[in-house]
C-alpha cells in the first residue's frame, strides 16, 4: 500500500502499529477540569492520541437547527442544538492547557475542527495534523481551507457515498496533503449489524492510503475486528463515566474498557504475524510430545534387517519421523534393540 505518512513523531500506515485515537469529544461537558481528567485516562490506557472537538457554536449551527434523535434522548428536548453546543464549547485557552497536559503525559493532542476559525486556532496551537469529522466531508470550501495548511489529515467518512469520498480526496490530493480515511457509521451508538467493515477494504483499494475505523458501537468487539482486518487508525469514544449527562457518554467506553480495548488492539496486532506458515517457538515442545516417531514393535537383534512388522509409529516425535518409514524398512540394526525403542538414524546401518 502507498500513502503512508508521519503524524508528528508517529508513522501512519505501511506496517506501523495501529494509531489509536481516544475520542474525548465533548465528554468533558464543557468543564476544562474534566477535560484534563480525560487526557489522563487516555494516557493511562496507552492511547496514541486523545482527541477533542473545537468549534464556535454560532459558526457551527443555526439557532433553528434541531437536535439529532440521539441527542434528544440523551440531553432532552427543552433546548436547541445551539444551546446544547454552547454548554459543550471549550475556549481556546482551555485547548492550550490540554495540549500542554498532553505533552507532559506523552500523548498526542488532536481535535476535530468544524469551522475555519476553529481550524485556524488549532493551527496556531501547533497541532500535528487535522481530524475532520464525518459531517464536514461534503463541506468542500472548508476542506480547501484545511488543505491549504499542508498538514496531514485524518478524515472520517460517516454518512457518505464513495463518490463523496472521491470528491473530498480530490481536494487533498490537489494540495498534496497526506490523508488517512476512517470508515464510520454515524449513529450513537451504531448497530453492529450495520457496520459493514468490508467498506474499510473498499477505501483501501480505491484510494491507496492508510485506512481505519471511527467506531461508535457499544463495546470493543467491532474495534478489534477492524484491527484484525488491517485498520491502521482506530478512533473510539471514551468517558470517565458512561452515566453522565451529555450526548455521547452512552456510546463511549469507560476507563477500564478503554484500557482493555488498547490491550486487545496490541494483542490482535501481535497475533497477525508475518503470514508465513511455519512452526512457532511456542509449538516446539508440543511438537516433540504430540508427533510420532518410528518405534520398534518387537525386539530386533543386532545385524537383523528391519521389516515392516518390526516398526510402528508412536509418540514422542524425537526420533526418526514416521514419514521416513520406507527409508527404514530394509536397513540393518547396528545394535540390539528392545521393543518400544524410539529409533534414531544412528541405530541403523
């Protein structure tokens, strides 16, 4: 696969370990202190990056915009989407504090921007690259604004057709900006039977760039399956407490589940191996015990010629392998052999 690139100090694609983004999003509920706790949770779990959302509410949504059904379920219908987002907006100063905390905890700071001014603010903070949420994939003027900054991009593709992904990718390729594409189902939570993980393969084949999954399902099974299919980037929502009020907590992992997912991701990667079929080091002892060797079926005197009735196959596998029966029959014994002896080549003339 081509299209590999570096995001800060981290390689993305072409055999590099899966880049795992712990998606804090707006699960800080507008509280900078809670946002700082989320950085620590992500770092403790072993995530490569922790990601927030950067937006100016008035630039993002009309005061007449309705909430999504899941937002009504989780935050009620008494306020508008604009009012909800105002409560969840973090000031630029809080972003700088979070970035500095990330540096101390050795985890990358990322944030999704939803408007040009927010993208400019992130650029001024010195972010390594831009994460683009699914809702902006058809906002081509915004994509042009980001592409002109010449920083790597991770683009989520929820709700989109392949043709819409093509149009977005054309923007970044025109500016020679490296891109990783994330398959996504933009439902909160997303039904497992609608995840269509084979679309990850479609994105890889069509665009020859690093691919992965932005996962909104409940649990970790789908995320681990995506890594097993070769995802090079994985994004997953997390929170300090799934019972907190807010739009995304119920579709998020708690700290223990996030840590378990990270451990699972690394275990899956290690299990994938190099694809060469050969005995592993862990099997060698078992091979000696479980395989069979040629064994004398009855006593054989020195100088006697071994016939087929003199030899049988039994465990262990530390002698002449049973595949060599034809080479053993017809040879003479160099010494007296008792019954049930495991034959070695040195026992035969």
